[in-house]
C-alpha cells in the first residue's frame, strides 16, 4: 500500500494545531503514532513519566480520530518490544510514502535515526517548525553568531525586544529587564502557612488503563503511580494554566526559590510537562500571565519572573542543545567521575533536604527548579558526580524531562560541565544557603555551619572542598573571585581537615550507598 505523506507524531508533539497536520489529505496521507518500550527503558524512567506520555498520546489519538484523520496507532504491549525506529522501519517498508513529515524530534539521536530510515527507503524527510516554541532555531543561530559562550540575559533581552513582550517602546516595562533580586525570598522560620492547592486531575478510563499497563510492564521502575494527577489533554492543560495564573502566580515570583519540607507544589505552575508535550503552546501561557498583570491581579515582578522562564530560558536551552549536539553530551569540564549515589533512587539518606526532595520526586516525578538546581544538582556537583550519570537520572526521574530541555539544564546550568558555555559560573553554595531558603536543617542531624567534624553538613564540607579543588580555575574569575576569596579565612589545618573529610564522604558514598 503506497501513501503520499506519512505524518509522524511523536509523544512530545501532541499539538492540536501542529503544522504537520496542515493540508492533510485523508485519502493519501497517514498519521502515525508509536508507543515504544525503548523510550521507557533508554533511561530507567519514573513510572509517572511513562504513564504521562502514554496517556497524553492516547488522548491525542482519540482527538485525531474524532476529527476523522487517518491514524495508525501502535500500542505498547507485552508482545511488542520493538524500538520506535524498528517499528517505523516496518511502517515505511509497508506503506512506502514519498515523504515523511514531522516536527523536529526532542532528541538529536532520534532525529538522526529517523533521517537515516528515510535515506534507507528513499523517502523525503520534511521537518516542520511547530508552535511549541516561539522562535525558529535559525533565530537563535543568528543571534549566537560566532559566540563561544552564550548568556541567557542577552538572549532574553533580544527576545523581549523582538516580541514586544513586557516592553514600552524600546525599554522594558517598569524600567528594569528582570526582577530576580526581588524573587529570592524564603518563608522564614514559620514556613509558608496556607498554600492554594493546585488543580489535580483524577485518572479517567484511558489513564487508568495506562497506569495498569505501566504497573504490569515496568514493575521495577522507580516511582509510584498512586498520586498520578497530571493534565493529559489540551483541555486539562488549559484548566491547569488558568488555575496557576489565578491562584499562585501573584506569589510565584517572591517565593520561586524557596523550599519547605513536605511541600511539593508551593506556588509553582505544574505546567512544564504539558508545555513540553505540546498540550500548551508558550504564547498562550505568556498571554495568560500578561493578562493577570494587565488586570492588576499579579505584580510585575512575579509575571516577569515567570515569563523569563518561558520566553528566555526555555528558548535559550533549546537553541544551545541543537547548536551544540552531539558533542554537548560529552562535556566534563570539571573532570567529575564520582558515581551517582544510590540514594538518589531510594531517598535513603540522613540529609533532610535531600531525603525530602527525593521522596517527593519519587512520589510525584516532580521537584521545582531550585530543588533540582540547588539540592539534588548542587550535591552532585559538589560531590563530583559524572555529568552523564546525573543527566541520565534527571532524564529518567522527572515527568517533564525531554532531552532538548533537560540536558543543557543539567550539563550547563547545574553541573557546569560545559565549562561556562551556558552559564557564567558554577552555582555552588554551602548548607547555610539551604538553611536560609527552607526549613530542612532544623530536622537534620547535621549542622550547616560546620565544615568538619561528626555533625558537619555534607553540603558544607563538600562546598569548601570544591573551592579548594577548583581554586586555580575560579579564584581569579570575575564572577567567582569574591566567593573563592573566602578560602583565605580558613587555616591550612582546617582546609586539610575538610579535604580529608570530603574524601571520606566520597569513599563512603561509593561503597555504602
């Protein structure tokens, strides 16, 4: 059977208005969606991550059928163990299309494999831009030019000027480009108090079927499914967006960096997964936030901080990913080779902040951006974990993880493994930072102010050890020299004691954990 165009819709491209569906001829074209076991086991994926992708795909497939579009949907079953590309190979051999049309895949490797199959069958590969992003990749490439190092603030100002978002003529609304300094408050000793509960979505029949499938096919994977309540359709995602901007956006900016024991959502949006799956497009998300500002219901600092994550950061990391792959995956500028501690998969650790964040991560497949950067990411950086190992953990464990967004965030921002290509400095801090930003330390057997001794906080010990190990590289760096100068406050004996204790920590985590 020959067809004209095969429209390949991947699991993170569930956009109802996708250009790949434009001008579709039901008589000669065929939409294809593929569930593949390989996508769940490429990394040891969290059960909720697998369930979210499969449920959202099946809901989207139902919408395509309701629209009367021709669809070949290959479900994951116990007997169907073929990889995505192996299944696509068989489809191309059967249908012999003249063209394969798709949006750009979310990983460099998958894109290469799909293009390789097209060459094998002499099929024209046609890649469409889509509405999941505000700018084509050529925009980032033109802006980046011959830069060896990129800076998000420069890109962000470029995007603001190009779009007019939060601008008054050529100047930023309110006279400042960002309000980051106002968005770093903690909850104090009393904690956050009452918090607005986010909208949760009870599993419907499709999702319940998927949950049962995941439990059956991936019983040993990390995480649990009892709390699954993610939006899995465009309608649910829109409801989640409105719930966020109306209930939590006004306080999001002020407390976006804060953490608190046992609190999963705080004032965060819960829509990153929906955006990365294509259930929401970034323009409608930004428009919803801007509407709250224009109406006076949300302050400029909160709205700007939220918009910056989408208009600035999200587009920025995507541009870096596609510009720098495949070499970006190999970066290890700090020569970190420690294995990932086993407790990242179990939450079995005495460190209260890590235990709490990891428990919630295993329960929900979620932690907010500062918990990822300055708790799980910071500890891996200070410990010296192999960048690829921590990258694979993040890709596996969070429901919103797709490689184009996850890899630069981990390799560049969290681990500084790219040597400053993405971020201007490594984001390192001692346990005293965590004490200021959350309430974990009062529940922990370790003292964040101590760098050595029985009660020394491992974060603090490893922080001072990190400064010593990388003194030559950062002591004269314009963004880090002041921080590294603090080493001068420690005596030679103190520094040696810290080095000895840090090495003991590494050895203990290699063997015990």
